[in-house]
C-alpha cells in the first residue's frame, strides 16, 4: 500500500527519518549503546584483528560509510568488499576476522555465498539485515536488524540510512566492548545520531519541492557527475547509482581528490556536477579542499550543484544550485547529504515519465549469482 504516495519510492524516502529512529530504538540506554542481539557475543569483537564488510550495490556504499565509523570509534582495521569479488580471490581470513555482511533483503545470492565462504574459512560472521528471518542472517553467527520496515521500490533508500545507522551503533558497541571508547565519547556520538531523524525530516520539509523542480528542469541531461571526499565519497557513488538505476542517465561518482588523476578530462561546458561539500565548521580542512575542487571544475565550465551545510556561504560564488542540509559532525553528514540525492533521482525519473518503483532490467532482490 503506497499510503497516498505516487510511488513506493516516494513513500520510502519520506520514511527515512523513521528508518533511522526505529533502528536506534531499544539500543541506547543512558547514552550507552547496547545492542540486545549481541548480548553474550563479546568475543566476536574482542578476539579479532580485522573486519571485512561485504555487500553489493547500495548496501556496499553503506559499508564504505560504516568503515569510517568502525575505524574511528572501534579502532579495528576495516576493508569493504563487493561480495561477488570477495570469494574468488583467495582472501586472507580466519578465526580473527569478523565478516560483516549488509543486505536489505537478506537474500542476495552474491552476499549469501560470500558469507558461507567466510564461515567455511573459519571467520566470524555478523549480518546487518532488514528482513526478519531471511537466509543471510540465518547463516551468520550474529544479527543486527535494521528496522527500516519493508522496502518495496527496487531503488534502496530508507534501508540505506538504516544500514548506516546500524553500522554506527555497531561501531559504538564494538568500541565500548574493546575498550576503545570512553562513556563520554559514546554519549556524544549517540546524541548526534539521535538528532539525525529530525534533521532528515528538515531536509524533506525544506528541500523536497525545490529539488523536484530542479530535477524537472534537468530532465534532458545526458550525464551527471557526483563528487565527494571522505564519507562524502560513498554518498557520491550512491547518488550516481540511484540516477543510473531509475532514470537511466549515465552517472559517475568520483572521489573529489581523484579528479585531477583523470576524471577532470570529462568536464566540458555545461556538465552538471553534484558536489558533497563537507561542513566548514566541523571539517574546515576537507571543506577547503572540496571548495578548491569546485573552483577547478567550475573554471572548465561545469555546472555545480552543491550539497552544502546551512549557512555555508563559501560555496555561493561557485555554485549554480545549492541544496542545503543541517549542520552535523562529519560522520553524520552522509545520513543527511544522501537525502537530496534520493529526491533528485526520483524527481528526474518522474519528470522523464519512468516507473520509479520498477526500473527496467532490475529486480528488488538479486537471487542469482
Ligand atoms: O538486498 P540487498 O541489500 O542485499 O541488495 C543489494 C543490492 O542489490 C541493492 O542495494 C541494489 O544496489 C539497489 N537496487 C540499489 O538501489
């Protein structure tokens, strides 16, 4: 039931605030993260020396965002791998490896086979999944469910923000169990995380109409580039995937720092480029670097669409369009910056008259390898 929305995707984007809030619920007590499903499983986190995250598509981008939090808070080295690449290259894993799989459906065959492979190789396995009782969690030593609610549209949206939320809770949990974090730091991060649903709701309330109009106006665009740095990089990849997936427009996401190593050659007058701009107050260094990237491509005629924090005036002279997100610490920006990109992809597909819920050639869950 679309509940009055024009598509499941529109409904599911509108549910992004609850997806985050429901994933946090019951897992925070007095400012400390305690995930009941992980009770008694401390050795999964103490007896390891590395984590490998495996997933596909949007779930893999959530994993890339999660890597920053797991490394920063839990101080464990993390690699993120596409599930279908993982088991075909004799990876170095064993009893001191925790393999964290991420899957909305819990049925993605590539991910399932990678989890089975990891188990057989003696690794510990934890599944982040949105579907109760699905196959991947059943094959894993531990489960952390995302509580995004059923996701029907092929394009994953609310599950993505819920996956990042679950990864952040996991990172704070592991950080505590491993003694890498003090209570004060955990409480501060929890407060930031708990503020996210309201901030996403604000993006939806203040930017949705503006972005939809803008997308309408961009309906003839043939190619879009997305740039990001640090946690903004996986968000750039997610923005590009969503656009390809539902509006059939060629889109590419790049790490902003990689521009001058090749992709800048693509920039010609009029090329639309979305740029995830880090917060000037909480990441001044990254902000300055990204603003200088903007200047470089702007000088070559790119049309800049900046996703930038409210009040960031430094982007104004160079941006043709500014999509605003509320202030947040760097790790929490992805949860906000992705929302305009989801709205944009949906708006553009709608403007082209496409079926946003059932894009061509795609299935909601990919159960073949
Ligand atoms: O069910 P899963 O999370 O395992 O699915 C993984 C990908 O197939 C999925 O995220 C896909 O990339 C989406 N259609 C992206 O919107």
